[in-house]
């Protein structure tokens, strides 16, 4: 086990590698005293509590953070944290009902989906700088708020079923998430990390089209139509993503017919920003 006179935050990864969770927690708590509003530090604390076997405190902190994310409109992050709670205690059946309530309460004070997306787009355009392509891209916050508009558009009863059917997927750098040409039956929403998007050229070579990050979607067409994947997507870094399958959507839509309409409206509202649109533009050029 590593020995230091006093746990230091810069040694956190070393403590974790050595499974010295006491020192890791001490280091994080000390750093939190200096930066009490840092969400990332609170997330690390919850993660370490879980690793140390302090399940109840880890769950309490995860739920507190998820509630804060939900109230701020960052539903994807809230969903990811609730999934981590379920990993710690799979018996917490009420967790999806609780999250659906939080999202529904937040959504009641919001405008309809189409109007919110239009406002988000207008705000994004206002921040753009014509001379700099990088600055033209929407911020991660913009993109996540757009993705949140999807979840808040569902009726509460359907939303609860939808949340229960999602999965939190994790990938390491270099992992292939989807492969071009394979059957596709799900969409992914990136909660953290970045991915690379590739397509095959005329001679079979792999061409990188784009990089996607927090708040970005991919795979909507496969979910809505069941068509094969139009691109290969790999993890550029450690990635956490929420996956929603076509099978789950079809099952929920049988009871809540409006679910599919919400997904189709959301797809249409961002059709020019999808992976498929990028590929088509490249081929047209």
C-alpha cells in the first residue's frame, strides 16, 4: 500500500490503483473544502464511497447530485447517476419513478419541445463566431440541453417506462461502439467522453467524418427504422453513454403511442446535425 505523510489530491489515482480508499476519500474531502462547489469532486467522492463498500452514503450522494442535475435541466447526467445507484442497489425499483417525477416537474415550467429547440438554436447561433469553425460548434451545455428536451417531451407515465428501459454503457479508448453496415437497433446519448465517426470511402478506406461529445446523439435512424448502421463509431476517450433500444421503444409505444411521435419529431428537429446528414453532405460534395 502506498504511504504518504498526508493524503494529497494529486496522488488520488495512485491511491485508487492501490485500493487505498481511506486515503483517497481523505484527499477528496480535503480538496472539496477548498472547492466545495466542484461537482466533479463530489462525483469522485460518490464513486470512491461505492468502491470502499460504503454503499448507503454513495447512494445518498449520487441521488443528491442527480437531483441537482435534473433541476438544472441536465437530464442525461441525472439518468446516468441513477443508473449508478441501481448498480449499487438493484432492488431500488422506485428509482425510475423518482427520476421521472423530477424531469416532469422541471418540464412543466418549460415551453413545448419545438419552441425550446428553436430557442436553444437561437442562443447557439448568438454565440457563434463566423471566422472560427470551432467556435461555431454548439457548446456541450447547449447540446445537453437539447438532448434534455427529448426526455422532458414525454408524458410522465411513458417517461418512467422509458427511463427503466435505458442502459448506461461504458467504453474504453479505442473501443468500437457501432460498426458501419451492421444491423442497428438502438440510439446512444453521450453523457461523457468523446467518440470518432468514420465511414468507408469509395476504395474501402476509413474516412473520419467528425468527433462527437457530451450531449450528442447517434443511432436515431437505426432505432426508428432498424436500418443498418451508416458509420463506424469508436471511443476517443473513456465514454459513458445512455443506450435506448428499438425493442424497448416498440414495447413502450404499444402502450403509449405518442412515444414514437416524440422521437420522430426530435429527429426531424435536428436532422441536419445527424451522422447521416454529415455522411450525405460528404458524398454530395
